[in-house]
C-alpha cells in the first residue's frame, strides 16, 4: 500500500510540470528569464523559432479571443472569431521568429520546426495590427512577467504565413520574417496545481483501500 501511495503522489508531481515538453527541428525552448516580446528582440543570424511558457494555471477573467481551436493549417486566410470562455483555467505559450535578415522556416524538409506540449491545445492566436485591437495584443495579459507589452506593428502573421495544429499536442510553423519578427501564442489546458494532484492521489488511495476492504 505504501508503494501505491508513492506512485500516485509521484504521478501527481510529474503531471503538474506543465508547459512545452519538446521541440524538433529549427527551434528552441527558452527559460522565462530569456523571454522578450519587443521588436527585433533576438535578431538571429540563424533560422530558429523561440518558444517559452507564459502564464500557467491562469483563470481567464474574461473571454479570450482566438484564431483557431482545432487541427489544421491556419493563416490570415482562414482565421476565425472564436472564444475561450471566461473562467477557463489555461496555460499560455509564446513563440517568436526573429531572424536578422529575411529567412523562412517550414518551407522545405530541412527547415521544419515542431513544438510539443504536455497538455491538449485549445486555441492558437496569431493576428495583430498596429491598432492594438486584435487577438495577439488583447492576449498580452497572459505574459508571465507582467511587464508592459512590447507593442509593434505586424508582429502577427502576414499573408502566406501559417501555423499547423498537427494533433492535440503539437504545432508546426511556416513563417517568413526579418525585422521586427513574427509572434504567436498557443493556449493549452492547464494542469491541476500540485496540491490538487496530491489530493487526487490520496483520494485514489482511499478508494483503493475501500475496495480492498469490500
């Protein structure tokens, strides 16, 4: 029985590590401290899409506008006016493609990038304009550091750029950018807090004990 308790609690602790779980191809996962949303933040000499975690276990205080929420390839040609309802608990993840000179990622087999998440994708956001009245700007409150947003025009996708939701846990990009770079967000389901997972584990242990006695 002690082994069952350790296993259940251990599973709870492991499951509570929310966020980006992997990347293949021309990308990397940055620690929060390295995140930067300002124009020309990275000016990379190589082709790389940066990804990092933003808010975790965040309860939406208002409806969140998103561009898509299902599998498929999404661009300005087919973005939608969809909502994730207020009260939903989410995790958010940012992506930034910022080459120093004009470069493209995702347009050939040698230029692919794929990011994987440990929780199910429930929305993607990639539209922006100079007005600040679009989805990417309106979702800036999801930034984990709470600093003033680094607003700049055309930081979302332009014509011909796209994001593909490959399956419920992964996305790929097809982007062409130079200064000031292209940004996007992926919204995933949140993982319960560690305390909640432990409580669930203990509850499961209690259920096992009751079944054993029965």
